[in-house]
C-alpha cells in the first residue's frame, strides 16, 4: 500500500508471509466490523456503478474485489507498489475481470483522464507526500474518492503512537480539513463528505460489540461524529 516515497518493505513482508494483510485476513470481530463499515461508506457515495475505476494502493485486493462485486463498476484496475500484494490480489480475484499491476501511485503508467474515478482508499496516511497522490489521482481521473482514517479522532492518534503495527507501517492520520486543502490545491473541489465507523481494528470483541451498538448514535450527531468516527470519505471533482 505504500508508495516509493516510503519503502514498501512492511507491506511486502505482510503479503509474503501471510498471503495478505493482517487486518483483512484476521477473524477478529473488530476488524470485520471496521472493514465492513468502510466498504459501506465507500459504496454509499454511489460513484462506482457504471464507471471505470482505478484503485490506487489496492494492497492485497481485499477491498477491490468486494467493491467490484457490490459497487458494479464498468471496469476496475488496482495498482500497488508492493509486488507481493499484487500477486495475492491476482490470486484472490478469481474470475473477476479486474486488472491488477505493480505501479507507483505518484507516477501512474496511464494517460491523463484514463479513468472515470480514482479511488484513494486508505493510502494517504502511509505516505510522505499525500498531496502528491491527490494530484496524480486528478491527473488520471476527473473524480476522486478518498477514504481515510479520521485525523480529528484523538483515540486514533493514541493508537498510532502506541501500536507497534501502526508504527511499523508508518501510519499518521490527517484531518479532513487538511485533505480538503490538498484537494483544492490540486485543482479540485470537494463535493460530498461523510464520517463513518466507530469500531477500531484489533480491539477486544466485547469492546467492538459495545462500540458497534452506539455507532449509529455517534455517526448521527454532528459534533460527536467529527471527533469520534473512525474514518471519513470525501468525493471531489476537477474544477
């Protein structure tokens, strides 16, 4: 999932040793709840159906294949700098007509406006130059769909500094305000934004169930959702 701006060793190791990424392979309830809610949030934008989509930083293809099945895009391409992850994605896609290839997300091997939509799904927080990824996304597609951990969430900031996994994978969440600024600097205009999710990955099952129970309440309260939700999704279009 990382670009060449940061080495891809951690993700290469994950894919090679496990046959995928820890959060997609685990049976832990919290991970299933968190990834499921993220999928729902992306699909809720309605931007995939009937369109050609590039999944930038697709990793092991876990989200890509599910978004193909549920989002019904016209065509889908997944790219990632981690060759081991792309090998896993190619194995996991089965008969789906998804194209996976190794590519650097800061310099994609595609012409301008090659796609209808560029999906930037949870890769900005792994990268040293997230604004550069957004610029490249707008180069290859007029519409971009960004899904990222919510940088306003204080609990997430604690996890990023205390979790060994998060430190090894260079995770550093950004605020929606900052990402909107990067969008505007890249010549885009935010069109739609939502906060979603409340369950953190890798937490105990009892806590996951409790947080899932109050998730609708957290998502429904304007002030609370901006600080409490786990992720946010923004759709932006070239001006």
